């Protein structure tokens, strides 16, 4: 994969670009995006980040090795780094931990010598080859440090991982807690000290066993904290605090010894040497394990080297003074204390290394380091420039000969540092040429050299400031990875590591487990206060603030100040108004949102759109055209009917269609005649009547027989009679509705009825400009008159039973929109279309049944979702089936690894010694492969079948109730021959048995009996349960899944929690909550087939002491668990519907779901038309 990505980058990138250019939209679209899509499609797995950063490192090296292609190689390195950054978002939190922290083998895929079972020499060569490769393993973090991929390390997601490592949430040394236990046979239990003379292979396999305990990435849960968990002493944060405290004690002893200055060696000085020896040993071990490049990358390690050197010189001088005569002891002692005093220059600044994790202080340290390097270069320049002046002034120009080379050097040094009187003291002794040379030196030293020094140092500081975040995060990454890279067996804190050094010879005389036991006992005794403090902190503070390990990582990643202790800041207390505003803004985002991963096809998803989008798509060019202009003479005749004393319309106020309709009630100008209103022939005929009537009713009887039938004659006659008796101000109240009358295909009887209702309820008085409607109380304003007119017409429409026709077929809008639109026909019409679409959506929603699928992990929820796709949908596409091959392969490999770990913990031996080689094959087989590489290696097949036949493996399977073992292993082993067929495509049963942890929220939609079922599946692991709240709204039914076969098994995420107890606790917390208090509850007791098999080997009474039935009685056991769940229900009016299911049995589940549907019909769930 590394070479494939390398070829891909080389083929696409052959130019020189900067980082900002690569991030530009044009380059990103045409250069980076195709590469990213290619990697995402073909090479995306846990090792993708490692491969990209490795190529980044290699391209950076090639930039130095091949100067002709330096620019292109640097660009390719930047491309790899940028691609790695962009692919970070594709990983989940847990997957990213493995991708960044796992120690990959750079030589994976190289041919290795095939081990021969009967040949011990070949076996030793194979194991030696594996041991060498394991020693060369390196993680993505370490490669990024070597490549100096500072932008990658400064990405917030990567910083989140580094902070979790620093805080001890992600740990690398959990295996060290079990090294004192007996090693399993399949790992070749060789002793670390005295070699047992059993076989040569055992002694040879010792390095392999040690490599097994190398760093393995795990997530630490503070709720699992124990008092004597020694691996917590390796946490970088704790170790940094302890090292700082130890260093402070060393500093105090240093001051005490220096103040006392005893000629003879005292107990205080011996104690100081003992403490300093621990400090020196810690640094030596760190230098040896990290290597020079990683060790020197830390700023303070340079100080440590200087401190160690000075302490070593002081110790030598003190020992030398012991053997010296009394006359010279005082002189040597003074010299030793002078050397020790010089160490204070490095010791005191070193104490402030605790501030490294604060960005501002870290920025200053980085700038100081870079400026120190530049200062050395400038001092070299000063030395070169002064060398010629020194020779000239020391050997000539002095008339009295009083200058010596030492005095000249001292005088030149004074001039360089700005002390000019040194030049004037020699001015009188030099001749003219000497004076000129002296002036020239002053000018160069004061102006040229000083200017260069200031400019260089300023540029160095600005370079750090511009990349302050990247530089700071790089330093933090160096400190973090350096702290966890240690492969030491034990975690002594200085100066107790001296005890470990004294005990080292014991490992050659005692067995390895006993040697480990001795050291662990000493650590527990000497570090008990430290262990107790860590335990109390994690149990009381961390344990109560986080839910699990992943939650701790995500919470820490969201922190605004992720490094160092939280220091109090002086800040003004917010006012009450500010607090309320902040709470209101936060409450906006606490509402459940529908962020779901729908399983609908992409094409179907693209067809969906909002109502507004549908409305915009249906708008034609005609809808945006302005209304036709009326003849000016018609408008003049209409305006002559208005009172002359009436106030003119105020066009300075713009009335928005989107405004509140109630605002227009008080506006007098709203009732002014619109521009498109025209009265023809003086009879009040409506001139702007729409000519786009859809269909017409019967013509009135008064129409002439010879003339063409006017389809709207009745409506026009009605409006003419109404307008004859109305003032123009009041006409507008009826015009809005009269537009829509002309579009109705009403009969003549209904048209006449509308006319009669209008004329009966209205009495118009033109002289007063008011309409007097015979209702009590009388109306007192034009706005109230118009309001009553509109209400009256609404009642008329309801009486005539034509409201549905208006609303559904002809899109008559409501009164508020008519008023707000100001009579704009197009706006009103489009609003009516939107309302109609909303009503249709509501009807569709009424036919939708939302079922929420909840339960603990491994209860079978995802299998139910798969069954619904098989039964009621189109099933699985071929590309989905091909991709599941990798999931199935991972399930089988991980299951065998779990069994091997159980054999190690339970000290179970293999029945056949040859089976150990097959165990090695399984250990070296990667579980995370792509679909094309799955089930290709026939050695893996042979190893799996051979291991499954071994009695040791079967003994571990029999103890599977003590750990989380996938229940699909036996099924896949029975079909192993079919799965290793090159043309094998997983069938439905293969898909159902595949296990893939559900992350996030998944929604499956299917049609059943004219109903739309939305089945929501949410991950059941503890880290996923905080997402459940987002799915509680609008649920019609809760379907709770329980794995009956899990009554004797523990959770994957918690080895101390029983699956059935966890399910009971979850069920109790859900059904009595406010969301499901009145909702029907359906309980699926799943995995009944596995439950039936377990009853014979695992008694229920062992895990549930209150069970009184026979352990092998299936019906009694099922009834017992059903009653346990029924007893949780506190609502006597609600029944818990219980079904015994097997999620992998399609026929049984189909019948069960039919029963569920019948139950929903009988109970008439809320607003469900079933």
C-alpha cells in the first residue's frame, strides 16, 4: 500500500507548489481531490495514515538526496501530509487511535523463511526474523515526528489523540500488569532469568515473548482504577508531575550541599548523590530508548545532558579529593563546589519545564532555542571578522610595546560588547594607520555586526510566531511520544530507579516471573503514596466525570485549554441578562436533531427536496411577469368616483409580503384601490378579471342565445351588482375573493347562492364611506368592515361545501396570506401551492410508523435491520456483499485471537504441540484487510481448522461465558471451504451473521401494507448511548432487544458487567422515562437458539441465584427472564409485548413482525392508520 500511494502521488504531482497553493480551491479540486478519492476507494484502512506519513518522510529525504528534484520532492511531501490531514475525518475515534498509535511493521509483506514444524533450525530462523521485524515496528506518530509533519501533528483531531495519550486515557503498557502471571504455552513460556533446560526452542523464543509485551494500544476507563495498577505510573502526565517533584527535591538538596560546602563527605552529600544518580539513570535510559534524534528534539534534554556532565565532574572531583593529602583537600573541595555551583545555571531553569504545555511559554522556549542557534552562527561571524584585527593590533601599531595578545583580545571583546573607552585608551599609542584600523573595527562591531545580530534574531522569533501553533504542538508531540516510547519492564520513579539497577543482576539467577514479582512488590511498597493518590484521583474525579474511555477522549478534545492544569483566570462575572442569553443560545442546540444515516439509495435521496424547492422548480417565466397595464382612461374614470377629500396613498412605506398580516389591519392605505383595479362602463364591472379560468359553469339564463356563451357570465353579473352598491374602498375587500370565484366550475345555483349571501348581509352607504353590516355590535372602522366581509365569505364557502375545491384543486390561500400579499395573485397562488404540499407531507407523516430499536451491545439490533431489508426491501447489493467479506474475515481472526488470550489467562495448554505454529500464524495475520485480500491465504484457513480441532481451543470456548466471544465463529467455520472459494459472494445468512459495531444512528425505511415504517437503530455500547436522546422524539413504538444467550456473558466494554444485568438496567431506565411512559413496548428476547445450547453447559442459577427452576428447563428459563422484565413495568395500564426470536432466522422473524403489526392494529396506536 505504501508503494501504491507513492506511485499515485508521483504520477499526479510533478511541479513545485507551496503549502498555501496546495490548499487553494483550484489545486485542491484538480490535484488533491482525485488522489484522495483514489486512496479512499482502494487503499483506505487502518494503515493509510502510516503509509502517507511514511511517504512524506521519504520524499523529504529525497529532497536532500537529489537537489535537482528538491522542489518537486518537497511538494510531494506536502501533498502526502495534506492528504493525511484530510483523511483524518474519515475515521471514528476508536479507529483513529489504532491508525495513529499502532506499531506497524515497515517490512510487512516481505518474504520470510517458512517455518518447518519438524525442523528446529528453521523454526528458530523464522522466529528470529519475526523478532527483528518487531524491533523495527514504528507508529504513525513516531514517523510524523521524524518527518517533522508539524501541520499534521497540530491538527485538532491529532492533538486530541496526543492529549489522551498524555493524560493516560490511551495507554500502551497494560500488558505489563500481567507479566508476573504464568505465560501461555502457545507463547513458548521461556524464563527470563535462569533458563530451564527443557528444549532449545524455549530459550530461543525468549525475545519473541518479550516482544509480545511491547506497547499495545488500549483505552483506559477510570472507573476500572485499582490501587496497585502499576501501569498508571507510566502515564506521561503523572510521570511528568512526579519527575518535577523529584527534581524539586534534587534542587533543594543541591542548595543544601552548596551552602554547607563541607570538606569531608557528609550523609547529606551522599543522599544528594543518591538522588542525582536516580536522575542521571533516568536520563541515560531515556537517551538509550528514544535515540539521539528523538531525545535531542526536546529542548530540556539538552539541559539535562549539561547537568549530567557537570554533576559527573563534581562527583569525580569529590572522589579525587578523598585520596588527596590534607593540604590539598580544601583546594580540590573548593574546585568541586565551584563546578557544582556552575550547575545552577542549568538546574534552576530546568525546573520550569513544567510550563512546556502552555502555548505562550512554549513559544518563547522554541524562539529561544532557534535564536540561540542563530546566535552561535553570528558569534562565529564575529570571531571571523575580529580575527584579522586581533592579529594586526597584537603584533603592530603599539609604540611602547605594552600590548600583549591577551590584553588586545580583552580590549576587542570590550569593544564588541559596546565598551568604547577601551579604544580611546589605546588611541594615543597608535599611529595614523593604527587609528584608522581601530575606527574601522568600531564601526564594524557597533553597526554591521550588531545590526546583523538583531535582524537575524528578529527573523528567527517572527518565524516561530507565524507558526506558533504548529511549533507548540510539535514540542508537545515530542514530549508525549518520548514519554510513552519507553519499553522498560518496570516504572520506578527517580531516585527509586537506583533500586531497580541494584536488582538487575537477580534476573540471571531467578526465574523471570519471580524477578517480576520481586520488583512489583518493591514498587508497591516504595510508591504506595503515589499509587494511592493516583487511585483516589481517578476514582473520585475522573471516574465521575466521564462515562467511558472514548467519552474521556472526546470531552478532552472539546476542551478550550487542552494542555496543562487549568489555572484560574481573573474575569468579570457575567450579568444576569448575559447568562440568560447564553443559556437560551445553548438551549437551541440541545433540541434533538435528525442527524441520521439513512439506508435509502442515493438516487432516491436526491429526488427528495423541500417544499420551497418544489415550488421554485414549478415556477415558470409567466409567474415572474408583471401584470398587464390598464388603459389610463379607465383608471381616470375609476379615480373620479373617489372622494376628493380623501388622503392620498403613501407610497413611501414599503409593505413586505413576508411581514406580519396583522400590521395591515391598521393601515388605511391598504384599502386604497390597487393599480390593477378597473371599473368598466360605469357599472362597476371588474376589468382585471382573470382570463385563465380552468373550466366554467353553466351560463346564466339571461345570456343572449345568439352571442357566444360566456363561461363567467354569472360571476361577472354578481360582481357588477355588488360593486354598483359599494364604495371603491370597500370593493377591494371582495375583489380578492372574487378573483377565485371566476376560476370555480360552480353551478348556476351555487353562484346565485353566493350572490344572495353577499347582498343580504351587506348594506353599503357611499356617502359615509363605511359599510354597515347588520350585526351587533356595529362596526366602527374600515378595517373592521373588511375583516367581517372576509369572514362572511369564508362562512359562505363552508356553507356551500366548496372549501375543499378551493383549497385542494384551486389553491385558495388563507385570509392572512391574502391580506399580506396585497392582492398579488401570483404570490398568493404560490403560497397556496406550498400549503398544499405541506398538507400532503402531513398526510404522509400520518402514515409513517417510527419504531426505535434499542438494547445493549451484541443484542442483535443490527441483524433485525438487515432482516427488514431482506424481507421488505431490495436486500443487499452485490457491492455491499463484497465489502462484507472483510468484516467476516475480521470477525473470524479476532475470535481466534480472543480464544488464544483466554488460553493465556486461564493457563490452558494445547493438546498438540504442533498447534503452536498455527497460533503464531493467527497472531501474525492482520485482521483489518480489504475485501480483495480477505480469505486468500490458505495458510490461515489451515491454521483456523487445526486450532478449532485442538482440545485446548475447545476448552477455551467452553469458558466463553467469562469473556466476549462472537457467536458467529462456529457458523463461519462450518462454511470455511465455501468462503475460501475465490468466487465466493456472501449470501443472506452470511450477511446476517457478520458482526460490525454500530456507531451513530442508522435509519431503515420500508413499506408494509400502505404504511411507511422507519426503524431506527442506535449503537448499544456505552459510548454510543449518549446519542439515544436524539431519536426519542416522535417515536410510536419502542422495540427493545435482549440477548437471552448473554445471561452468562460479560460486556465487551466492561469485563465486570453481565449482559443480562445491563439489559435489565437499561430497560428500567427507559420505559419509565417521560419519552416512553405512554408508548407501547415490544420486547424481543433474541438468540433463542444459542440460549437453548448454553443451558446444558452454563447453569442460570450460577448467575441469577433467585432462579428456582431447573437449569436445563428451557420454558422455565424463558418465563423467568420474561417475568423479570415485566416486573420492571410500573404502568399497570400498559402491557409489555414479549416475543422469543432468532434474528438470523428469516421465516421466524417474518412471522414475529406480522404479530407485531397485528398488535399495533389492535391497540390503535396514536395517529396510525393501520
